[in-house]
């Protein structure tokens, strides 16, 4: 949105009883919002991530990755909950964001939109996708929560399971398949580029804290893990 509109949103929200704790969006409008919000409320704003927005041109499937993919089921709920919490803790470095929406997570399990990559019979990575949103012909499906267990990274599992999730997202009939990345992580950005994703825009994530309260995040910190 235009800078003026972003500032107007901050002005409309400032009198609200429940203030936002974070802002995520394109780089310019989130900066305009946080500047206006801080001026109006005295809140502290810390930029926690530079985000990349990538769209799929043509999927290039990885080859030679050991193991295979399967759909996660309700029997995997405890595993995917723990992995999702670990994913958010790595990405955001903000304990407030680690709280899981278990209802949404279980909806994804029930809908078959979470995949596990297994090697040697053991799960080592996961990825999922969100259903399309938007008008017919312009709808967007988003791949997300691409996570590999520490100790099993740099073996191609993330790319393999992300490719499988991309196929699932594309099969929904969405006009565009999208994913977000942390631009500070060249490894994950390289994985998605090799899969056929193209960077089309940049955004920011900010954490907000009321005046006099620390955000709990170092001003120099930025997420360094991959994922979306």
C-alpha cells in the first residue's frame, strides 16, 4: 500500500485496546507503518527479517536425493507440532511467535497439505502448502514451513520435500505458487532458485513493543535460518 495509507492504518489502530506485536509486509509500507506507529505510541520497532517473495516459473525436480515423500497424518501430529515450533523459533528468534495455532495445523493435516520426507524409514524433513486465495485466474497458493531436522541438513531433503509441496500447491489450480524466504540465508534462497522459483519482491518483518518494554530481540539480530 502507499506510504500514506500505511501511516493511516497506524493512526486507526493506535487507539485500539490490543496493539499489534508484529508487522509483516512489503518493505516500504511496513517501514512507513512502524515509523508512524512509533511516533504515535512511543513503541519500539525492531526489524527482525528481510523477506524475499518468490514465484514459481517452472518446477525443476531434484534428483538423487535418498528416501521418499509421504503425506503426514494425524498420527504425526506430535512430530509436526514439535517441528513447527522449532521452525518458528529458528526463523523469528522471538518466543512470542512460537505459540502454535494447533487448530490450523491439524486442519492442514486433515486436508493432506503437509508432507514428510523419509530416509531409511525415519522422517527427516517436512513441507506444506496453504490453499489458494484470491479471485479465479489470479489465485495464489503458498508453500511454507519447509523444515529439515538439524543433523540431516545439506543432504537435499529440503529441496526434495519443497518440490513435492510445490507440486501439491500447483495441483490446487492456483494461478501462482509463492513462497517466502529469509534473504539473509543464501542456502535456502539457493535451494528455491534451483527448484525454479524467481525472486519478485522484498519485504520486512518487524516486532513491536509498547513504550518502556523491551522487544526481547537484539537490534542487530536477524533470522538466519531458511524456510517460509
